[in-house]
C-alpha cells in the first residue's frame, strides 16, 4: 500500500502522496465536499493515511476515514517534528508537513488505529470534561481559602466563590451520573468496569478513566503496551563509562491515566493485599517513596491486564513476583 500524509488544520487539510515527480500535494476544505474531492484525488488502489494528533480537528477526518474503511495511523507530533529536524528540514508549512508524514510513515512501522465505537468516544468526552471541572473546582477551593485569609475580603466575594463552587459540583455530579449510566448500559463496558472495580485501590473514577482513555485497547493490550500508553515505561540514559543518569519514566503517554493510577496506587499501598507488601519490598530495596509508588502503578496495570484477560475478578491470594 502507498502512504498519504495529511496535515490537518481547523478549516482545511493538506494531503501529499508520492508520484513520478516526487510528491503530489493538494489542499481540501474540512467539509463533506472536501472529503469527496479527496476521495477523487486519492489513488484508486489501496492506500493508507498518516496524520498527526494535533488538537481535536483531526477527529472529524478520522471519522470519515473509518466510514470509508480506509486504514490510518496517528503519529506523535513530537516524534514527527524531530524526524523532520533530523532530515534537515527547517521550514514548516502545511505541504512540507504532509510530505514529512509520508516519509515518517514509510520509515517506521505504524500500527493502524482500531475504529472505536460511539459509546467509547462519548465516555472519553464525559470523563475528560469531569476532570476539567474537577481541576477548576480545586482551584476555586484554593482561591476561597486564600480570600478567607484576607480580612479585607468582602462577604460578596466570598459568596461568589460558594456559588461557583456549588455550580461546579453540580455539573460534576451530573456528568458522573451520565458516565456511569453509559457504562452500566453497555454490554462491553459494564463487565470490564466491574472487573476493574474488583481490584482494591481502583475505584469508580479510576475505572472510568481507564475505560475512557484506553478505549477498546484496554481489552486487548498487553501490560507493556498499557505501560507505554500511560508514559510509565522506564527510560535509561547511559553513554560510555562515565554517563550514568538515574532511570526515569518517559511521561510520553496519557497524563490522565498517570494521574488516575497515581491516586489508585496511594490507596493500593494501604488496602491491596498484593501491592501493599510489594510497595514495602521496593522501599526496602532502596527506592524512594515516589519511585516505589510508580512501581505500584505499573503493577496495577498488570492486575488490570490479568482480570480482563481471564475475565475473573481480582484474586487476593494471587501473588506477583
């Protein structure tokens, strides 16, 4: 199959494909008419599309690709930019970016994106909005505390914080109810949700976040793939005999998953009969508290993989090595 690179903007997208004279490049409006023009411009034989996950604008194009059964891969923008810099490409325009995507896809083995169902996407939108509102609620609480410490703050200002706090909490409760109802009414999400909830340390919020962010990949991904997606994979930095930096996690993954797993790990080291002693073992081996907690986060993903693979609730008698 040949590759087509697509650089997506808010109102248009630019596509590039190899031709006898290097590259054929064309721009199309981000509309149904533009999509039809693209289908006429694309080769008649099989082709694959490579695009970047920049902002939300690529999602509409991805939906059209899925409806047309066109395989596509989504590249990490940071990796693509570094690839462009390594190829001594200093300029950055939409046509250049589209050609870079073709070269990037031809150089690396990019896994095609598996189409997601509507409920999975809806759950992700609900979950992310809940997190946004929760972050804003925490900020309002912090602002209220600081305002209360100032004797000159009028009562009207303090009451405004209370009004906004109550409204944010109401919105969060309403969206959480919608998300839970969506999960419990779905034939695939509901069993996975109950299995995740059987793991001590993983509560409703963490289970919802995992289902929302991983999507259908959660049911088939290996522990290594889950770890990389969360940005919890270990990165080594060594050179020669003198450069030896401490290993660290890459953080090149989904920060929402890391945030949820961090809170779950704090609970797991207290209440999970498997992970509590595991955490203590890591501390005795010389790891700092946060390092040991990251190890617990990674082990939580192994437990998630286990209960979903075997379709069995968490077994407290199971021991991780």
